[in-house]
C-alpha cells in the first residue's frame, strides 16, 4: 500500500478528480492546501463538502507552520494506510504537498517575535534598506527576492537570523525520498481554460457570500498566515465588480506560480485534465495501477 498525490494549478479540477477516485477504490482524501487548513473561510478557500482530512483544522488566529502541518499530514497518511485504504493527497500548495509526502529538513524555528520585529523593521526603514540588510546577511536569498516582496524579505531575514536561508545550497524541498512509495500526478489544463474557470469560480464565490464571510473574519483576530488567503481583503472592502476583477487577477498569478512548482516536482506524471472528470480519474488510476499502488477495488 502506498500514496497517490494529485497536484495542479487552482481550478484544474483537483478536488473533483480526487473525489471521483475515492468512489472507485477504498481511499481517503488528505488536503495539502495552506489556506484550507483554516476554519471560517470555506467559501474563499473553496473547501469541498466531501470529508477531507486537514481541512478546517485551525482557527483563523492560528499561526500556521509547515512543520506542524507535516506532522499532522504524516499521522493522517499513516492512519489511512494502516486501515488498508489509499491516501490521496490533494495539493495546491507545493510546499505543503511535499511536507505531507516526505520527511523534510525544515529550518529552525525563528526566535520569539522575530516576524513582528522584522516586519516593523521593513515598514520603518523601507524596502530598499531592508533588502540591503538581507543582502548583507544572506546574499543568495537577497538575489532571489525582490525588495518590494515584503513577505519574502521578512521571511528571509527571519531565516538568516536563525542561521538558515531562504535559498539553501541544496534543495531542501525536493531532495530525498518520500516516506512511502508515491505516485505524483500533475493535472495539465491549458491556461485559457484555467483562467476561464477562475473567473467563473470567483463569480460563484461572491454570489455565495464571500464578502460577508471575509468581513466576519476580518472583524476577529487573524494570524499573519490566515491573512494570506486570496480574496480576503478584496471581498471585504471592494465593490462586487472590483472584487471580482481583483480576486481573479490574484488567483491567475497564483496559478502561474503553481505551474512553476509542477516543473520542480521529480517523477511527476502529467495527465491531460481538460476533459470529463471521470476520464481524468480513470487516467490517474492507471498511473497508480502501473506503480502497483492501489488497494483492492470497491465491491460493486
């Protein structure tokens, strides 16, 4: 018994395909999405009604970390395997997907208050000065991060202070073996189709009450990681038409970033996914079957 992982850009159909697979073989779904871990934003994070592990596990004021998520994901996968079922890990966040599948060598935990301190440093001194400080501490990270990318500059300064780096000499994320034999499938959908689906999904989210959901979330305490949910600020503060355009644009940029992750995943098998869900699910299962990963078929 082993693991099936499904990765692809947002709106590529990952959840629907994973659900179709679970109808065909004894399987359980495990989410590897950095935003779906939060309760309180089911519309904006596009949470499925199908039972999926590691969805809605943390309140919005919880500061998420890859290390904490990895531990929970490993436990979930091991429990599913012990029950004789196939873990189907469904990921839109490349780092979370890898953390679920492998035993990563993670950077040390930053000192207490480091993020707040470096965030204040960035705000007070400005982007250019903060980036220069990063260049003095970690030239490789500075070369990879634009000064105006506040989040990554702050994160790189955190890591540099703790003796680690945003750009280690070896590829910490993709080196080494997975914890269990794994087939990783990448859903290949033309960009124009993904863009159309993003627009349609964003419109549906706003119609379903995303603005009210976002306003309620912003009225309470939010961690810095929860604030990264795409569409949170836009849905809460912009007029519907403006929000639709802004959220769709951010989501398209994120989808392009996810495509880059797909190119980094070793041994990923691409499956053409711009066709009916059942056809794609069958094609993904053929990949798993070729790797001899599947449990016994469901009866009937």
